[in-house]
C-alpha cells in the first residue's frame, strides 16, 4: 500500500522558516523521483520542487532560492526546507512521486504565513 505522510507544517511569520518532512512507504523509494506540491485555498495543486534519484533538483520559479528539497533514501523520507516565507507560500503541502501518483495523495501539512 502506497502511503505518503507529511509533517512539519504550522504557523510562521513572514520571513520565517519551516522544514517539512514526508515519510513514504509502499514504493521503492530509492528508485523514484520525489516531489513536493502545494494547494492554496481555491486554487489547483501545483508543483513546488522535485529531487531525482541522483539528487538533481528542480524548483518552481516562485520558490527557487528560498526552498531546498532533499531526500534520505535510507529512511525513505523527502524534506523541504522553506526559508523567507511569504503569505503567498501559505497552502497545504503534499509530497508524492514525480510525476505524482494521483491515487495516493496524503493528507498534506498546512503551512500558514501570517504576522
């Protein structure tokens, strides 16, 4: 059974930082490109960042230079370090494979950016 469990969200002030984590199970994690996605209220879920098997990373223009994605194949986890957060970053954040497995989205973790 494929499962993605996200954690680490919360309330942070503009300019603050958060680190999200995702535990993956039911997949051969070390052979998968992994990604983070986010969905703001009233908007579609969008791509944030991916990290390949070899560690190559790709970022959405809106987060490049502020967010860092990383993976730990030994623990089957993927993380997202988010710095200099803005209100536009507020959303529910999800992890998944890339391309995403549409049948197995997790619950996500809520990120709220407000002063």
